[in-house]
C-alpha cells in the first residue's frame, strides 16, 4: 500500500489512508472477516503518524467497512447487499393512473410523530441536530429589532432579506437567481402545491420518478391529477429514456422531480442527467417542478447543482425549504417559479396572503450570521454516520435477500425485503410494538414497492438497535 506524493498534497492524509485501505477491501486484498494491519504497523509501513492511522480507521469504522474487536485488532466487516442497479422495467406499465388513497399515509404520518414511537417513520431531522437554541435566540433578537416588520404581513413574495440570502446561497448550486424571482412559502409542501396548481388543472397528467415521496401523491389526488410513474434506478435516478418515450406517446402537463438526495432513494441526478432532463422537457413544452429540499444535505464535498441551473427558458419551478436543515416547525420554504411567477404569486396571495414573518426574519438572520455552512458541515457528518450505522444494523438483522440503498445524502434508507414480505402487514405488527416506519406501498400508486420500506436514520443511536432487530424478526417470521 502506497500513498503517492501527488495524493499527499490533495486530500487530508488520514482520508488518503482510509481510501487506500478501503480500495484494498474493494479489490479483495482484504476479505470479509480478514484482520487488517494494526495501527502501529500501518503507520510504520506508510510513514505516517499513529494518530493519522487512528483517525483513518475511525473513519472506516464510521463507514461500517471495518470493526474493532477488543484486544484483537481491526477486521473487515461484511458487505451490505445494495439495491439492484436497475429496476425491472417490465414491472412498470407506464400509463397514467388515478390515485386512490386509503388514508394509510395520514395514519403513518400521525403514528410516526407520536413521541412514544421509535421514530423510523416520518423523514424529520433529529431533534439534537436542530440548532434550536441559536435559532430561537435569533428569532427573539431580530424580531425585537424589526418590530413592525415582524408583526406585519411579509407581503407579496415574502421577506426581501430572506430572499436575498437564498439567492446568494443558490449560486453554489449553479443557479443565478434574483431575489425578485423568489416567493417565500410555508414549507416546501406549499411551494410544490402552488407549483402544481400553477401548471396543472384537474384531469391533467403529471410525470414523476417512482418511488416518490408519498405526500406528493396525496397532493396529486387532492388536485385531481393523474400520475405517470417513471421508474428510477437506485444508482442514477429517473429513467430519461422511459420518460422520453412516454412524452412521445401522451400529453403530460408537468413533471415533478426531487433532483438531489431524493426521497426515498437518497440519490442525486448527475449534472448531465439534469441538463438532459431540462432539454427533454423543453422539447415537449413541459414545465419541470424541481424539489431540492435535500440539496444542502448531500454527502459530497461539493454542493450538487440544481436542474434549474440549465433552465434557459424559465420553465423550471425550483422548490425548497429549511425544514431538513434548520427547523421543520418554522415552516420556511420558497419557490423560484420562473415564467409562472405571476400566477403562483396570485395563488399564494389567495391561499394565505403571506407566510409568517417572524420565522422568515430568523432564518434570514441565521443565513446571514448564524454559521449556516458550519452547521451544514456538522449535520452532514452526523447524518452520514447515522445512515451507515443504521444500514449496518439492517444488514445484520434483516432476513437474507434484503437489499439496502446507498444514500448520497440526507437521512433516509430505502430497504427492499424478499418479495414475500408485505410491508403494510409488517407495519401493522411493528406499530403495536411501538416501532414506526414508512411502508413502500405508499410511495407509489402501483403495487411495485409492497416489499420495501423507508427508514428514517436521523434519530439513530445504539439504543434503537433492538427496534431494527425486532423488525428483522417480524420480517423473517
Ligand atoms: C422531498 C420532500 N419534499 C418536501 C417535503 C416537505 O417539506 P416541508 O416540511 O418544508 O413542507 C418533504 C418532507 O419530508 C420531503 O421529503
């Protein structure tokens, strides 16, 4: 094992050591159960400090690649089975479907918010990773300083201070936005709902990647929309060829895509795919509703771009919020509606005039002076570790044949159990034991994901190991 001089100048040394050991595991030089070199011997071999190897091994432990055995050294952990690269396209009849909700989604959402339940259900951030004290202090200070602004309607598009901060931040996602192009909403939910109402009418068809965040399916139902589910690959996302073929055959009024760290699969569309998606929809004159709520939670070093970065004709309605990164209860979201600006603003005004002013001011101040970037770095690290640890527990406790997603950010895991397992039935049994999760069936209008489930890893700690173990037993029974 060597570390080249050029590499030494690139990434921190401990990461290079971790990557080298990781590569040797990937290439099979160290196999599952093998003992890897001791800290001391690797430090001698690579001519790096003992501390560097210690940090590298602790990174590999966090990534669940190796485990420390007391008095015995470090060993390679079993590899977790990943989801298959491609979904079985034959299973997906790409035809528009009516949505028939069973009320199950509402039940699941309410169940998973109950404080006595193990919170693997709703995709909400961990309480300890919300900067509650800092945010609430800023809320008090800024609202005292801006007395009139805090109690008046944040008329029209919402607080200009907040819109300016958001516009500034979106440059890192490759998107140059003017504050005037933004409208503040009550969470990303309202942003998407208004975007749907701005682009579609009852009876219209909307194309979405499947599986898809279940609340969107509920919105489609409320708006009388038919849904055209386009399969998504667990590694690269939406199947553009299938979407292209569908657009040739039928009329679609809008397409909704969660472009980064999608819910539930956790993957980001590549830049190339985002660009192609925008072009394809452009050719068919179809607006794109882009949900980027998780973009700031990507585990990659660079913040992923948004599809809107390639929007030359203002046909992308970009939606997001601070619910995953700051505080879901503040209900601060936004939309950059492109050419639908006027209609969306009118709808916003008729729906609720404006979103609450105090939390807009507090979030604007947090972005301005609260160390948002530092906060993001620390929660991304924490979520990455939690996701890996929960994956390892699932890999250990769930029945043979289980497959697990490899999220590129955020805090949800998508798990595919053997085909015989019905996760709605599993849900009914698990909730009696006080364990919540989201069954796969609610992420689709078809029956394609009935053996899958989504787990929220945000609250993961070793204390929850029993719950994964019980779920595994129930699934195996
Ligand atoms: C992809 C996605 N979009 C939107 C939302 C809703 O966000 P908000 O709480 O900001 O309305 C969620 C919440 O889980 C989500 O996962």
